[in-house]
C-alpha cells in the first residue's frame, strides 16, 4: 500500500522481459468496477475472496505479479506466494507511504482516514510482509528504477548461489 509496487513492478517486468500482472487490475477488469466499488457493493470479504481465487489461478505463471497490500492477511495466500514465487517486500517508511496515500481515492481502506487510522491498518501487516518475503528492499531514498535494479541484482545473486 503506497510502496510503489505498480511502478516498480512494471519496470521490473520490462527489465526481466516478463509480463506484468497486477491482481487488483485483473479483478477490476473482470468485475467491471473499481476496488472501491467492489468494497462498497459486495464488501471486503468478497474482494478478498476474488483476490485469493485470482492468486490461485495465476500460480506458476511466469510473470512479475503485484498483489494488493492486504493479500498477506490470508494465511492461504501467504502459503501460495511462498510456495510459488520469490516474494519481494518493498519496505517503505510509514511517513513516506502516508504521504503517497494522501488524497488517493482508489484505496477503500484508507479513504477518509486519519494518518493514525491508516497506520493502524498497515501496522499488523508488516510482520506478514516480512515473514513472507524472500527479499526485503527498502524504497526510501531510491527512485523506482533503483528499486527495480536492486531487485534484479538480488534475484541474480540468488541464482548464482544455487
């Protein structure tokens, strides 16, 4: 949430010559409505169900896949991710992501929320992000190109060590 995964994911996909898939965007396209509208009309539980189904459907697809920030809340999703892909957590200082989220109307969980309320949503996820991650890349003081390059370097080093 606010870490830059869409932009970094697109850059990374181009660098790795792989397709880029954003699970939220696939759900939006298939449902014909925004994530905010899905939340409003069907609730968060239904969105999480759609997200889980899409993740399972994409299992094994050779691509750079961006997930929504809440995907780690479901233990089954964490297992699918860890069993299938290298998972990269884009670590971002809370002040930085709060700044990025100001005025963002596409994220239903943070709309009309104070910084403290947003922090309360994000804080419980951090342990899941860290536990699920094969690699943690800090995005503070780096542009998206530098973050993508750091990920490529980590993945290359991992391959060389095998």
